[in-house]
């Protein structure tokens, strides 16, 4: 089985739900065992976490951690039927990040007999979740599943993600005044007002901030819930707003700005810190050098708009980056990964592993 066939198998599992995640994890565990790679599977919050390792067992050996996730955001039934269109492999999770995960599995297979680098692979099932505590990647790190350097295979188009935005998701209640639906001018429609509040958030000072790697924070209205009768002006509306803030921004300051909007109450928040690793780290430089021969353009350090589970490793003092194949459309209806870039990604990672012992010393 090559990386394309394996990616197709993984995409075919609907891993937007717990049952699909369990079946996919069982497949991954069976695939590893069938290739003489010992796998250990545990759970975090009832969802599977897979660990595998090849290379020397010596704890002092240079150790590289590869990290990925099986879970995906929901998609249509047809998105779990992978399709090829020229150089594109289409399907939910093709780009984020089952294509990269297939390559990482193949890499363990390819390098299982080498004795220079202890190569670890950790696979979680909750990277896309809104849970703040007891996350799978935190459980991996807390169990001692760490190394000298970590790579999580999020989409980067073969660039090296040295920064990722933090997450400040918030549930807001907007207060209005009820009235009869036939006389809406006598009320204060909280649903209409909620949209105005969101536009107000987009205009706050924090939203105009920029840095060397980012043009601005990301602000998305993810959910809106309001109204309890068709013929009544709604007096309350709840919205979920997803803010991805820059590494040099203070989420408490952002929260204070949002809380200052009129008739707006902050009900709950979810946070994930930003990810930052030094671009002149020997590991980052080495990964850029290993990827450059397999990329049509110059490989360099970049910032990633999405949040990153690399923060779990960074919190433990392990430098970690995001690095994945070429593609587009993640979380959208036309998600795809470049088939040729899967092979390039595999070659880049193998080249990095081969040169890794010198970096670790």
C-alpha cells in the first residue's frame, strides 16, 4: 500500500463522530501491527489515542515525534467517498489531515529498521473539538510521549509553520426587548442586534492588529441561536464567535473590548494559546532544507491562521512546528490534497529523519 491508497482508506471513515473515530483507530492499529510496528491505543475523554514507535528503544537516542489527528469536521456523505481529479485527491480530511497522516504511517513503515533515530507517531481524535480540558495531545505529552522535536502534519503547503494563532472562542448573549411580531417597531430584536454586535467586534481595536507573519486576527460568527416564536420579537440571542488572535496579543484584553459592547454578556469562553517556535532553531532550518528539493518554491517559516496542537509539546519544552502537504479547501465542500505532494512530503520527512541525529546533538 502506498500513501495514496492509505489516504483513501482513511478518508473513507466518517471521523466526524465517535463511532467513525473508533473504527478508523482500529484500522490504524491493525495496519501498524500488520507491518510489525507495535501500537498502543488508549483513550482521552472516551476517544482513541494511538501511539507507535520505531527505531532504537534507547531513551538517549535522538527522538522525533510525528503528530496527527483522525477527526474531521462534518461533511456530506459524498465527501467520505474519496475521488481523484488529476493531481487532486478530494474528500473530507484529505488536506486536514488524513493525507499527511497516511504519509506519516508510511514513514514509520519505511524507517522501522533504522537504528539512528527514535521515531514516534501520536494520533489523536479531538483536534477539531471545542473542549478545553483533557485533550488528546495533552494526554500524549503527559504520558511522556515527547522527543527532541515534534512535527504536526497540519496543512502548510510544504512550508514550515513556526507560528499559529491562538483561540479565544466565546458565547455571547445579546439582550433585546420582546414585542408582538405584528408590531416589531415596539421591540428591540435581539437577533438583528446580534449581527450588529458581531460587526462591532470586527471593528474593535484588536481586530486591526498585524504582525510580521499575520495580516490580522481571524473573526468568525460560527453559530446564532435566538427567538422562541415566529410572531414574537426575540428579546435574547446567543452567538458563538471564534476569534483567532495573534501570538503577541493578550486574550484578556480582547475579552475586555468585547465585553464593553452594549447589551452584551459573555457567557462562556474557550481558549487555546498561540504556538511560537524560533525560526532559527536548527530543527526548523533543517526541515526547511529537507523540504526545499521537493517544493516548486522556496521553503520558509510561515504563520498559520488555524490553532495548533503543537502547543501541547511547546508547553512541555519541546520545539514543535506544523508541516503538511499541498492542498486547499479544508473544512469546505471541495477539500483536496495534491497527490504528487504526498510523495514529496514523504521524501521531505524521510530526508529530515536521515539528517536528524546531527541536529539533535
